[in-house]
């Protein structure tokens, strides 16, 4: 097992992780910013006002993105299993 192979495997894993998490975190970030602007404009400082919409939007995004997430994870797993013979040599 060479350093280049380990670097390439870790790069694939991190890239796949970022591709999966970026839409979820992005949606949560956008909703959080919009709710913060709304709270600042109306002077409402309710803690559940930020928490509940973020949970709902995050859940919706995960459900909508589930086929994409599954495809990316299956693709990564297949690539890793196909490289077992290279690693074992």
C-alpha cells in the first residue's frame, strides 16, 4: 500500500462526504440566516423559532436527496471493493 493510494482513497472518501453533506448543510444555513433576519427585524427571540424550521428543512432535504446519497455511497463502496486487490498486493 503506497502513500499515493492512501491519499487517493481518502480524497475520494472526503469528496464523497462533502458532496453528500453540502446540500443538507447549505439548506440549513440558508434557513438559519433567513430566520435570524426575521428575528432581528421583529425582535422575536424565541429559541424554538430557529430550531424547528431547521429540523424540518433538513429532514425534507435528506428525504429529497436520498436517491443521490444512496447512489454516491454505492459508487464509493464499489470503488473501494474493486481496489481491494490492489491493496492486498
